[in-house]
């Protein structure tokens, strides 16, 4: 029982550090897919463009969507891939 408790404690202690881990991918992402935007569902909605997500051994398109900003006057910074140290790293989109 002590071993299980110790393992859980260690897992919880390392969890925050693991959330900052980035995986570099050697093959760059394919070009973005053109998306036709429909009308916004409600006033104040912001378009969040789609992006290529890496899924194990290939890229998968995540379609765009409308979303309301968490706070007024915030803008969306798009997901994008950055070339770093010979590989490609996903930079998550976020509200600014």
C-alpha cells in the first residue's frame, strides 16, 4: 500500500512539469486547409481557425470553429507550428 501511495504522490508531483513538455517532429506540417466560415452563431463570436495536429505518426486537420472570448476585447492567437532545433513544435493557440 505504501508503494502505491508513493507512486501516486510522485505522479502528482511530476504532472505539472510534464504539461510543459514539447515533442519535436521531424516532418513539417502540410499546408492549412481552406475553410469556408459560416456566419457567426452569435454577436461577439470569434473565428478560431483550424490547424494541423500531429497524431502519433501523421497529421490530422482540426477544423475551425466560432467561440466567444472569455473576456471582452480579447483576441485569439492562432495555433501554429514553429521550427526549432531541427524539428517542428506545436505552439498552442490562446486568448490574448
